[in-house]
C-alpha cells in the first residue's frame, strides 16, 4: 500500500499546505510518495524530498504542467494513481480543480475535504457548511482524497531524505491555456498558514479603515482576513475572505473586529484555538464562540490593542 | 450557441441543517428546499449570455426525485428555454451525476455547460470537474468572469491568493463562484410562462447510466459545540488574558 501526495507549489517553493497533506497520508500508511509536477521545479522536488517521512519524490518537469492546468495534470495523476492505494492533494483551489478529474478518470468517487483519518478506508469530513460531520467509508480501488489543511498538523519540513525520480510522462490535452494571473502581493503570512489572524467585518465601514487592522497585524506578525460581508461590500479583495465560501482557517489566535458572526463566517474559523471578538453590539453571535469578548467600538479598541502589545 | 445548465435542489441556504437523532444523516423532513445558490448563479450567467446574443438556447437539467422539477421551473422562470429532469430516488453521488450529465451532453451537444462550483449540502465541489473529465472538455472552475468569443471562452477564476485567467476551447465546462453575478428575481409573468415551457423526464436507464457508489456513510454527527468564553472589560484586561491565560501572544 503506497500513497501518492500531489505537491502544491508555484515552481519555486512548496506550499505549506502540502505538509499537512503529507501528515494526512502518514495517518493512512507509511509509504508516502510525493509528485511534483511543474516547470523547472527542481527546487520544489528537493524541498519535498526533505520532508520527514516521504520515501520517494516523483518529478514531472514540462511546460504542460507549468500552471497546473487541470486538463493536463489530471491525466498525469490518473496514470500514476493506478499504482497507488490512495491519491491525496490539498483541498486548495488547485487541488479542488484537478482532483475530481482524476477521480472521474479512475472511475471512483472522490472524498473531499477530509479533516480526520479513521482508518485506511474511513475518513471524516464536514458538509452542510460545517453544520454536520460525516464519517464515510470507501471501497474504491484507488481512494482519491482532498485534505483540509486545518485538520492535520504539518509534517516536519526537514529530516527526510527521499530518493528523487525523474518522470518523462508528458500529457498535454491541448484544450486549455493559461492567460494570466493577478496575485495579491503581501509581506504578511498567508491566511491558511498564519498563526495569528486579524479579521474585519462590515463594522469596518470601508476599505481605508482596514489600515488599523494592518497595523495591528504587523505588530503581531499576523495575516489579515475579512468576513463575506466586508468582501461583498467591496472593502477588501475576495481572497481575504474567511468562511465557508472563502478560506477555512484554524490559527492559534483569531481576532474578529466588527464581525457579527454569521454561520457562514463561523464555519471558516471556529476551529481556531483562541478567538477574540471586538464588537460594539453585545448581542452579536460572534460572542457565543469567542473565548474573550470585548464590547467596544473597534475604532478605539483596535488601535489601543496595537499600542499595548 | 447552446448552453446546458445544471441545477440542484438543496436545503435553503437560510436554514441551519440539523442531524437526525439516529446519526444516519441530516434531517430534511419539512425543511425548506431551494435551488442551490451557485446553480442559480449559473442560470443567471446563461441568461445573460443569451441576452448578449452569445447564446441562442438554454437547457436546464436537474437530477433527483420529481420534486426537483420545482428547481427546473425556477430556472425556466429566470430565462431557460426548456428543462430535463432525470428521475432518480435520492440525490446520487457526484460521479453518477457527472455520468448522467455526460449522457445529456452527448444528446444535446451544448457548446458550454454551466454548473455551480459546489452544492451547499454535500459541499463536494466535484461534479463539474468530473463531467469535464468524462467528456474530455476543458474546465474553468470557480469563475468570476466569463467571456465567450470565436469558439473559445476566457474564464477568470478565483484562486487562493488572487485571480487566474484561462482560455478554453469550446465545448467547455464552467463552474460558478459567488461573485460571477447577482441573480435576478423571477417576475410573476415569467413564473407563469415557465409553467408552459417544455420539461422532459428521463431515467438513468434510458441514458444508459447505472447509478452506483463506492462510498457509504458510517455516521453523521453534529459538530463539536464551541463553548462561549468570557467578556473582558478593557483592552488592558484582554492583553493580560492573551499573554498570561491563553498564552497565544
């Protein structure tokens, strides 16, 4: 029984979510291989080989894989996947994009967004926006699974010494092409990888007011998130959205400022270790999940908090 | 150009799902049902493409028991031209749905298939991609912008960290994200008109698809309740608690 983990990366560095997915693979079995498909991605392969517990790294280096186009990657992963008991990828927008294609090509069901491994064929996953948790058993010959990073502690990035094997398989479906990409540039940590997150909601009033959250975040080395209400109101871009339809996070500390606590937002952050809520409405539902609630005007409390830290 | 749009009947997004006492599933007895919000966005996008003159016909398809005809009628009231219901007992798994949709694609030969990126009940986010793989079509998932011209579709996708644009050769599959559009409300005259639009009923057997699954649900449980904590009186007290009690800063 060998398990294939498809690494997520940008051809330069390994995405930290892959470490959580490796950890999920290790909870299933011990022989864990990592596939790095990309262009000029040798550095990523080296990083994957250094991850503790990885026994082999497969590298597919081709222009067809440069942008992780699902049409091409899925053909590669399905071909390799036939030789494995499980194929895992992170439940990021990249993993969610190509993995169902892999499952369909292998004619098996996919198990999405697992948060726990019960045994080699039984997994736990949330559905109904996190309002119900299902335990599902799979009889598929190859179990195709996406892993929610917050469910698993990351594998150690160092200590491993896996063999690296170059593959010469090139799949180019020639039906899609990459046009361009606009990525938000930030020195702050990625939301899904941050230990501390400061988030703002509709109560922020406008985009400029998020500056006070950025100041607080920079004091704490935190990432900045937002509720769907703040994103829909156009205060901040949508990649900052924490919630069922945005990013699911579970940092050590989550500070919610001016967020009422709609179900959709709670589904994205309720697994945080410590939750702080700052809201002037003392009846806001966010206080029902907060470890520490402060009923105050965020425009006073947030700068004061930044100052006192 | 013909567009096929898939719609799913799900629990209304305003209703909080509750787990059955025997932990077998979520309890949907007497629960308000509606068209899946992402599917509604897919219908709206199809209608806008028709209004722009890009599309000439919109076919709405739903898979499930007879009750899902209600959601097909919703799509027809929003502007779809005709409907297809594929009669199944409960809601089948994503792969079976993808196979049924593939059979419809083979019959209807649409240039573009629009689906929601995920349904808010199973939260799988699989069907569109699976259909694309089975049909051998390119896909633009999590779309926030779709432009169709000269036999191809330019799709802007919402990805972690920003936006990505891909170009797809038609026929193609597009799955919708929240910000693609804001669906209109169906007007009363259009709701009345929708009742007279054609709606065909087919069975999986007629489409040559056998519904099967490699997954069984062992149990369904409510999530662990998070206990509310305490209220602090000042920023000072908050900082003190975070440093000395929670030890997170």
